C-alpha cells in the first residue's frame, strides 16, 4: 500500500528574515556593507573621544586618524554611508576623520559623494586626487592644503575655503564667508555666489574667481596669482598687495579709498573694468 505523500506548504520566511534580506539587497545596490560601516562608525566614535578638545592642530589630528584606520578594510561607498550617519557637534574632528578615510583609498577616477547631517569642517583637507562632491553647506577649511583632485560644494562654505591649497580645483555653488583662497599656492577656486571679507588673503599663486560680489579688503596682501571679482567690491580693495593680478569687473564702492592704496600697495596689477588702476 502506497503511503500518503504529504506535499509541504510554500516556505515563508519570518518577517525579520525578510527585512534582513531586503536590507542586504539594498546595501548591495548602494554599494556599502553595514558591517564595514558599523566598524568605521565604531572607530570614529573612539577617535572622537580621544581627540575631543577645544584647541585642535589639524595636522596632528589628521595624522592620528590616518594611523587609526591603517588596518581597516572599507570602500568609498562605506565612507559615503558613514557621512550620512554623522553625529552633531563634532564638525572638525569628524571632517578630518572622513577626509583621512577618503585620501587613503581614492584614485584619480573615483568620485565620492558626501551627504553629512551637519556642516563639517576640513572636508577634502590634504586631498591627493579624485573627485569629492558635497551635497550640502560646509563649515571651515574645505579643501585646505589639497594637492590635486576636484571638490564641488553644492551649497555655501564658511571660512578659509582652499586655505594654502597647492593644486586641484574647488567649486562652491553658493556663497562663502571670510578668507576664501587664503595663502593659495596653486589651486583653482570658483565661487558662484558672493564672498565676504579678505577674499584672496595672502594669495601667492593659482586663481580665484568670485562670480558675485566681494566685501572688505579684497586681495589683501596677495603676492601672486589671479583674483577675479565679477561683481562689486567694497573699501580696501588691493590693500597691502605686493604681487599678482586683481581684476574687478563691477563697481568699487568708496572709490576715494583707492587713493589710500598708494600708501600700502607695493606691486602687482589692479584692473577696474578695463582700466588699470595700479601696475608695478
């Protein structure tokens, strides 16, 4: 007699398993691994605790971050996901940590896109190559000391953007505050909006273009490079300038202040519209 054959019902995994599978599929699609991101988050938390101080030497902290991540395995997609999980109130430290992660593995052809929860400082510091896209406003020192590569900020930037950058390019789609391009040593900076005070401060080489207006003491103490303001500037334009070329295509407010330039201006070129104001 043939025994009855029981046909098993359709296998239905538990809901929790469904979620796990769905999560893994999403991770694979996005390119990051939760386990690796969790490890980066754990290491970053430890790093923040060890370097939580009010006075920060960026180079020292950056070197500590580089040493801490030396044996970690991760991808740029993992770093992108980490940036979305940033904590509040740790702008400089976390910016240095994320920059160290990126600089260690990025290649010339790589593009890394960051979407942090808050405005971070020092993103792109010491950047050696590749392309970084930041999907929001940034704090201070974006692209500082960068050697090569490209940075695009899809928002506004605070102080010292491109500080002492040696090469590469930075494009800021919004406005910037003070000391943009300070000490520029060979990079290219473009600001689509306005710039506040001391634009091109102590600039030595490279180029800086502001498509909007610039405020007080534009080109202060610059010694080289080319600074172009497509809009207007305020008083102190070219003050203490001793080299380079400053071009203002719009108006220079308080034109009588240009008479004071002769006391401080040593050499270089200042062009207002098509008229050369100073050239030594």
